[in-house]
C-alpha cells in the first residue's frame, strides 16, 4: 500500500508538470503586474521544489506561502533568504515565527527588492547619471487552529521608491490550512483581499488579488514529499508550481521541481544539523541560471510535550526516594501514543514505559530498572516521545541525579546514649 501511494504521488506530480509545460510561456504576464516581488519566494527549499509550498507550509517560510501553516511550527524559527537576480537586482527576505501553544502563532516578516544602475535619460539625450528602485514590505500574521483546520490573517505595509518618488500602501491577506490525513495536507492563500494602492507621481497602482491553492503528499514517514500549487494573479493565466523532496537521512535532502510562472525547472538540496538548516536551489530561466540560498534557525523550547521533575536528584534509600515527572502534551490534536525511556551515564536504557494514548500527568520513578533492581549513583537522562494524531514524534528530555547517600536526602537516625 505504501509503494502504491508513492507511485500515485509521483505520477500526479509528473502529470501536473506536463500540463504546466504546455502553458509555460503565458505565465510571464503575471510578473508585469504591481507587487510582483511579493510572488518571488522566501525559501530556497520551496523554490527547489518549483515554488510549491501552500499545501506544505511547515516552517518559517509559511509566512510567504501560507501563514495559516505556521500552526505546524514547533519552536521559534528565524529564516533568512537571499537571491541575486539580473541587472544589479537583489531580493532579501527575513521571517520570524513564534508559537504560543493553544493561543495561536505569531509571525513577522520583511521583504526587500533593490535594483540599481538605471541610466537617467531624457527624450533627446542620455545623462551621465544613474538612479535606483526599491520595493519593501513588512507583514504581521496571526494563525489559530480549530481542530484540523487553521486560519490566518495577515496585515502588510508596502513601500516603493523610484528615484525621488515614493509611495506606500497597506493590505490584508487571508489563509487556510488543513491536514485531514497524515498523508495529505491542503492550503489556500488569498493575497491582497484588501488590496494595497500605491501612488508614486500622479497615477495610482492597485495590487491584484493573488490566489494560491496547493496540496502535499507526505509519504514514507515524511521522507518523501510531493507538492503542487496552482497560482492565479489577477487576470493572468493559471500557473502551476510542483516539486518533490526526498530526505536522504543524516540531515540531507534533495529536491526538484517545475514552475510555469518562471518557465523553467528547479533543483536544489539542503542540510539540517541541530537547530540550523541550510538550503540551496538553482533554476533555469531565459537569462541563465539563478541561484538562491536560505538559512533557518530554530531555537527556544520546542512546543509539543513538556516534562518537569519535582526534584533534581534523589536517593532510593533516602527520605526523598523517588522523582515525580509531570508530563503534558501541548501540541494541537490528540496523542496516539507515548514512550518514556531513562538512560544511564553510558547511554544505555535502564527503564522504560509506554502507552497508546496521551501520557499520564505524573509518572513516578523510584530508581529501579526494568528488572526491579536499584540503579547505581550517577546522572540519568529521561526522554519522552509522544506521537500526535498523524504519528509524528514530539520529544522532550531532562536529567536526574541519583545519590546513594546524601544527608540532605536521607533521614538521619536519632540515637540516645545514657
């Protein structure tokens, strides 16, 4: 059954890519509309998958592709993205996502497109002067989950300057994300529902409504992801963005995709080590290869499951002869199982417990291994893994010290001498 799901996912992506190829040239019409820099991208990961990300939206880049997907982010995330474009043009993006558990998720982002080296001229002669153009946007998004569906609202302020002329405008976006099944996730992002309007000299420009609809298949425990987006900007033709990600293990990932909006193929890869993730992508276009890079930093206490101990150390033969671990599942949805393992100083498991639902609120341990024997003194690492409703693991750990004898932990014996 798993092999069949993978096959269907790959066939679906290839089919959509073939459909996209037949309409590739027409999509360039959308780049001539106002606010085109807001459709470039925010992550080398998604751009390596052809720009598809609306139905995936599982990291800080969701601020760009689908802010409602921020509710999937487990800890504080910061993403930096940079792209060198043609004609001395650079695009930079920075995004920050902060989850607040059941209260929702807050996101902040900024985008900057800067172009320089334009030659100033009149109708009759070229002047020995140059000028520059810049566009930037600041956004704040808030997402909230309701069951298996999350929604988000985004406020964005946009500024544009060409030479000595400047203009600003503001707008609102709406987004929806859902993961109805562990293998499927879906999203819709409506940008410029309330459209920004910018006036530089005399005539004003109104940003067009952009609609992104996308889906993603999560296969082989999330090691293979297939994503596809359908993008419509104003009255421009429909664009298709689609791609595949394959996680090799050891933190490495490979990606490829097709994007009719840019009329070309894309490829890339990434590496994640601890809190850091680096992604790179390259795409083919009429002006040559375009290189993009992004860096993601995850920090803070991960959301999902909490574990706190009432004491930092104890003695099995003392007055405080056990530790009580306070456990709580903090992720959205219901837990489908849990496992707690205690490791000794050499990294060997000495005690474990498990269940098929949510973990108990309090788990007590008196310093005995799985055979009922008291363990020796030393530092012990406690790790709990809770599976959410899709079978994805959420992990937390703490350390506990055991002492054979400690005056502060052991009850003294009173003796009277006559």
